[in-house]
C-alpha cells in the first residue's frame, strides 16, 4: 500500500537535446559581453532573482529567425571567509518576443584551462504580464545535461522571458573542475509559429468554430502540424479530436456503460470498511487521456468509485493485500479527484473534473505491472473523493491497449494522531549535493549495540476524547547494504520538555518482523516507509519514539535501520547551543546523549534550520474516550447534516458510532435524530 500526500502542480512541456560538437566559446562578431565576473559575494549585476528585479541583464527583443549571443563566465567559488567552493554563480538574462513561438538556446562552456565542461545547467522561465516577478513565474525548461553544447527549447507566448545559466556543484571540493572562471557562450534564438493563425484566435481548442486556430498556441501548432486546414480554414470536429488526443484537453463523453461504475457520472458509492471486486474486462473509457496523468502512464478501461472520509485523516483504497505478487491479475493505475462535500457528478461537473485532480499512483503495491494502493493522508472529514481505477496503457494506442483483469480492493480510514510531514533531502554544503541522510539505528557495531534515537512527538486529543488508541507507526528510512535486519523494534517514552528519556520513562514497546518498505509519494526518497502495527492506548501528552533494527546475533552480524532526517513539521529539540537529537550507544547506561551532525549539513533554503534532526514518521490511530457532545461527529458544536453524512458514510463500521458500541447502525441514527439541529 502506498501512503501518498498529493500535491498538484502544472508543468510546461520542454524539449531537450544534447550535441557533442566542438565546444568553442569564441564570441562571434556582434555578440554581447556579460557585465559581471564569476567570483563575488554581493552585488551580482546579473544575479537575477537572487538579488532582485534590477539584477537582470537584458538581451533585447529577438525576432523570428534571429538570435543573440552573449559571452560570460560562471562557476563555483569560495565565499569571503570560506575555505571551500560552497557558492556558485548564476547568470540571469531577459529576452523579449513579440509573438508566440519557440525559444531555443545553445550553451557552450569550458574551464579556465579550456577543457569542455562535463555538465551545465540551464533554465527558461516565463514572467507573467510582461514584467519581472521573482515570486510568480513559470519554469518552462530546466535541465542539467552532460556534454557540450547544451541545447534546449520551449514553446512560449509573446512577452518577457528569462534564460538562466550556471554549473552544477562539483562533488570533489578539493579539485572543483567547475570553478570560476569557466567561460561560456550562450546563443538564444527564436522561431515564430509555423502556422500564423495559431494562438491568435480567442476561440477554445475543444469547441468547433468556423475560423482557423485556437487560443492555445502550443496545442494549435501541434494540431495544425497534422492538419493545416485547422489553421487556415476552420477548427472542425477533427481538430477538436486531435486537441483532446495530443494537448491534454478533456471532453467528457461516456459511451454505453458496461457494468457499475463504468461512467464517471455513475460512480459507485463505497463506504469506508467495504471490500469489493474490480473487473474492467468489459469496461469502456471515459476518463482523461495520456497527456493528463502524472503517473508516467495512461489509464484506460476505467471504473469509478466515490468514498466519503469519516474524519480528518488517512483514507485508503488498496488492492495490495488481494494480489499474488508472483502473478498480478492486472497492471492497473489509480487517479484521485477531490469532490468536496457534494458527491453528485453530472455532465457539467465531469467536464471540469480536471480542476479537481489530486494525483495518480502506479505500481504502488511494490510489484511492477501490478495492482495499486493509495492513501490520502490529509483527507478532510465529510469530504468525498473520486477514485478512477483502470488498466495501464503505454499510450501508443490508448485506450485500446489498456490492461484488463481483476483485483480485490479494501477501503479503510485511520485518524492521523501525529505526523512530521514528508521526508526531505538535506544539503551538503561542501559538495552542494541534496541527499537523503539516515541516522543509523540498531546494532551497528559490536561497540555500538544500542544505537538508538529518541524522536519527540505530541498527541493532542480531538475535542471530547481523552487520548488515542494507536494502530500503526510508520517510520521512514532504509536498510544499508551488508546488514541483516530480522526485526523492527519500537519504544515509546514519556517526555518532559527536551529532557532525555530514561529507562523508567518507557510506556510501551514491542517488535515486529522487519517490514517491507513501500513508497510514499510525498517523500524525497522512494520506498522509505516502514509500517509497524501496534495496539497501544495513550493519553494526550508529550512522548518520544524510538525505532531500531535488530537480529539474534548482535555484534557478529550487524543490524541497521537508517532513520531519515529531516521533516518540516517535526518537533525540534533546541538547547542553548542549538538544535540536536538524543542518540545512544548502549542502554540503559549511559543511555541517550546529545548528538549533532557536522556543520556542513543544512536544511533546504527557506526551511527552519532547527528542523534538521526531525526524523520522518507518522502515527495512526483512533480517538479514545466518549465524545463530550453526543452525536457531534465533526466536532463543530452542532448536530446537523454534516454529522448525518458522517454517520451514514460510516454505516456498519465504528467510524460513525454515537452510542459507544463500536458499530454504526440504527441505534446511532436514532440518537443523532433525537438531538438533530441542536447545539452542544
């Protein structure tokens, strides 16, 4: 099962190409010279958004069929007072175009000794409203490429754009081959669209109209390259069909349905706790096509399901438990859409469903070409979610080549008792590399038999509850090569501020067979999540969590679970000298001692530096204790329709229980109706 914290984003298409011609940076006649050098700390004349809007170098307007070249220097450098190459120079240039088309660049760079650079980095960005805005801009192209020259391009609208060039951080700080002054020659060129009407029309690309072209330049160029009549004569139904196929547009059309849930507008309502069979052998396709999903695949022959979340927490739809890993019954994928508080989907709403798109998973049960499991860790109480389940399609003959077969799905819900948020890469300032760093936990050497961590967390009981019945701990990390991990062990300790936990502070402990890791789409590292089932009741309060690997032969055979740092929403331990973590070598004596990393490990730009030691984990469970306000299931102080929706959505499960018998049934409905419309 994959636990996913989805985030939506829009990416513009780019095209990258790399040639290996001679890397000659000699400026041609008429080229411009960049106004700054490479090594500097402040006042970079073309430092762009690192300094402000006035720090862009203007290359002027580039007309169709023309180009402009600029020579300059870039590289890594040692900042004032430093000893290693921990800074790098970025050069930011603006360029304007008067029409839509394709903006391209060619970047050549050599070291100070004339050796072609093995890698360069380049970006094309688009400014809104033809004005430099260092907060709101779209990255149209961004890539690091080996070889010289580095070439790239992006389709753009008329307006103001920027091209940024730089070098990657060298991993060998003792001999940085990308050091200042590395010379470069940047050539920016522009070609207007091949079809003059493209992008000038105010008409939609997915509506038939009697004139040529449509309002989306990139889509118009794509369609007209197949059928020029779409540009020069009229935008007829064939043009619309081509736009839907190639441009990511979606026109909802459900053919004659075959079976329940075959149409989005006829999605099957599923209650949390239900198990159901899936079979798309005879299913049709009415969901969006290959250019929409961010799974890296297309979905066809789809069926649709709607589930209401009974609370704020983790809502799961999973076929992971029902598959044979050796012989998956179908190669599937799942897309998820948010419906808010209204589960009804009519034709009009279906047409706009892409606006509600959350995300997609593929191969998330750990088996390539297998079935899926997905969890919305931030599902909202009372909200409905639409799940599209279908067969994987490589997109070469979508939807006809979509996989078909069967699967068995389970649904479940867990309240999130505590979460640190996703695991993130830290930055090594010596190398400039972003990396996943884990702190070893286990019997990592004969002299380190109890290398443990104590990570702080706080349980805050929901209104009316006294604490939590914990059901699962999910710790994020990896098992280093060469170790034998037989069990994953856990300890929960009571916590007093930032004081270290002592042996007497243990409140619960246990061990399980070392878990098979699974992927959480919100983490920087893949397959980092390790699930530990527990059955522990805890009052609201402050605690520490320890998780470590072991085996039966500590010392002669090593064990190690490298617990990932850092997470942005964890609880930081800070004393007079800064952030730290509690880490041990042996237990119980001397037990936990203050631990810090070398100074060259830092969090990402913009994050709180105190978050460095916050290892990543989630805790799931159920609120414990009778509600103080009977039948107020969502805790808003009023017994109303929202509570009724939660009760009905949890029918037959404990999630809508009012009477305290751990089942939602007629007795709970009667209790709610008896106080319906009243406040607490």
